[in-house]
C-alpha cells in the first residue's frame, strides 16, 4: 500500500526567507520498511525552500516519529524540535540499532509495559496476553478511543496504521512489520525488551485481566465431565469468569512460547 506523503508543516519562523537547500536523509536498518521504493534503499533527498522541523521532514518520508530513536544531523545528535535551514546530511536510526550512543540522547524508551492494540491486531493481542503481557484491545475501537486509552492508561500504541502512529500525541508506539501474528509477537517483545516480563498463562486471553488460582471445588459445577476427571489445577478470570486449565493444547502452546522467547532473546 502506498500512502500519500504529507506536506511538511512550515515552522513559525518560515516566513523569513531562506535560500533553497537540500537535505539528504538516510534511514537505517528496518526503517526503510516505511519508505517508497524509489532511489537508493533507505535514502531520500529533499529540496526545501523554508525552515522545516526535522520531525516533519522525517514523517513526510513516511516514517512515524515513535519509530525513531536517534537523529544525527551532519554528525550532531538532535531532538525532534531541531529546525532545518541549510544543506544537511540526516541519519535516522530505529530503536535497537547498534550505535553506541548515550541513552539520554535517545528519543524512545523501551520501558513500556502496557499496550493498546488496534482492531486489526486481535491475533497479536491474544498472543501477547498468552505470554502474560498487558494489552488493551477493543475490536471496534475507533482512532479517538485508541488514543484516549493510550493516553489515560499510559500505554504504547500498537498499530499498522502509520498515519495513526504519526499523531502528535503518540509518545510510544510500534508498527509491526510482519503480517504474521507470531512474528509480530517477537517484534513487540524485542522492541520493548519484554523478555523478562513473560509470564505465560497468567492473563485472561479474552479480557486482559490477570488470572487467579481457583480451587477445583469452587468451580466444579462449571466443568465438563471429562475435565472434572482429568484436571486438578485451574485458574479463573475475576473479570469475565472464564476458567482456564492446562488442557490438551497446553504442551503445544508451551512449545510456541519457548520458541517466541528464544527468538526474542537470541536476536536482541
Ligand atoms: Zn477475562
């Protein structure tokens, strides 16, 4: 899908004439996922006729600001508020790059432990909840509702809608590159450094509430007859009352979780 590129918004000082100038942008590692396929991979050249904020020029290339961790303008590390007014070479790095740059100069943090996923990421949501991770999800939520939950509950936004990720109130967010839920799960665990938080089977897959241990005697009248016979350990969701036990699918799930874990760790 080709997205229309936005026009950089002139900064307040843009009325003052500047000589036309050229900026060369180099987007490192997987940030070229967001670029069109014209020219050299990862490179974009722009001719500008007025002062322009670096955040606007980066987003006009299709790269949402929550994906940008480090910006270097002709060797100097800058923030999103930097204004361009003369020829420059701009390097843009995603989170998880191998550059040795002090953490205080980075624009993103990996210290986010709660998420809100958009309506198209139901399978990713389920997969993250299976790992015990906190993901708010409402299939029919509109953009405004997603942004409200993100802000009021201090969650990072997970969406493949890069326009939404570019919204100025989004502080933390991520656009899964893959369309496959298992690969998306690994991407999110790596991006936010979540390996140590993984606690499988501790969260309700349906409503995100942390599960509680449930004594068999308390729930026995809700179980099917074979489950009553074969299983003794149960967990219950205090939110939606769903009951969980390690059924026949359990070992398959556990194997998948181990795979996700080792991938996320191995590539970190
Ligand atoms: Zn529940």
